[in-house]
C-alpha cells in the first residue's frame, strides 16, 4: 500500500463562503499570491525547484483572485495573469517541488482552467459568478451552483506470473518512450471495470487480481489519476494501433539496460506512472 499523508494546504471549506472573510485574508500581511498563465505555467525561481509567490498588491477582486487555502495559517491565492521571469509547468518541475508546493501548483492549474473554460451556466448559457473564494460558480438566472468537475482516470502497472511489467508506447509519443497503461473512467463504470476494459481494449490482455496503489491529482485539465497494480491472466499482446503503437513485457534487467543505452525513456518523476514503475523496479509493487 502506498500511504500518503494529508495535504498541508487547508482549503478552509467552512469559511470560504464569506467574501468579506476571503477579502480580509487577501489584505493580511502574510498573504501570498501565485501567478499562472493560460497554459498552466506558474512562476518559479531560476532553477524551477520552488514556486515564486509574492504579496498581493492590488485591490481584492472576488472574480479573479482565488483562495487556494491556508498554509501554516497563511493564505495562498492564485490569479491567472501574464507572468514575469521563469515559468514552468507541473510536468516540467513537479518532481523538484515539495509535496505542499505540488499541491498548490496542482490546485492552481485545475481551478484556473475550470474558470477559463466554463464561465457560463451549463443550463441556460448566461454568465455565472465566482463564489466561495473561487471554488464554485453561481447562476442567478437558474439559481444553481456549479462546482469544478474532476475526471477520474485509472493507471495500471500490469505484471505477469514471471514478474515482468507491461509497458507501452502511444502513437503520438517520441520513439521508445513507454509507460504503464491508463485511461478515463467512462459513465456508469467502477474504476475496476475501467481497468479491465482499458487493458483489454489497448493491448488485449485479460487480468485477474487488481489492487489499489495510490492516487495523484493531474490538472491537465482536471483529472484524478488513480493508480493500481494488476496481475495478468493472459500474456499475448495485440495493440489497438490507434492509441497504442507498441507494447511488450519487460524484465527489470531489460528496463535498466535500455534506459542506460538510451533505447528507452520513462515518465517524468512527477507522475504516478513513475511511482508505479519505481515500485516494481524495487520489488515493492503489492500484489
């Protein structure tokens, strides 16, 4: 089991409905503001291993300034704005950030993308208003409140009876880049059902046991990656040719040798895919 501690970022759900309370936080001496652009790139220091947050210097705007939460009692806000200085995406530098800074960057990317992409009421099409410190919107015409949607996706490390790992490359990836398999949960599916369907669709492999590994918010655009380990019941591979171009069973020695020679590349260290593969490489994948 992959245990993860609770986030240090307190989202203060019980207080954020008060615009006055949120505005007072904005004006507090210890308030910090993260800027993020429309491509989900945020400001960092020169080396990209620390978020660069500044004091808010303008008047509070409840429609633009989003309260992410409190960190050690200090408020943290985000605004979508043009950024100055070094900017990076979570894909690029997530592995260098601390756990809490990854939480801040993930929340910032997901919530600003939601406001940008869904500014209108989903029922009547009228513009909606930002409320709850930025974590919901309200349509006065329909008198309905909307919340950010999170799309669940499963990501699965499949091993066979010889402890080989199934790795695959997508058709749009650079040559010899591989990862474990993943896919979105469809309407009416459980996560376990999605796992069996996705693996069967993409590589035609049947599974037996499936066990939970861990999860990761992945704000591209607003996903939750839920990781599993699974045992293969069959080992013959037939790729779909549309999404998956290449797939094979890998031993640990093969992975290490092909990584060293440059024949193979793996997911970035900020991803749960990397955590799944590392757990298998270290013999710690619980099945």
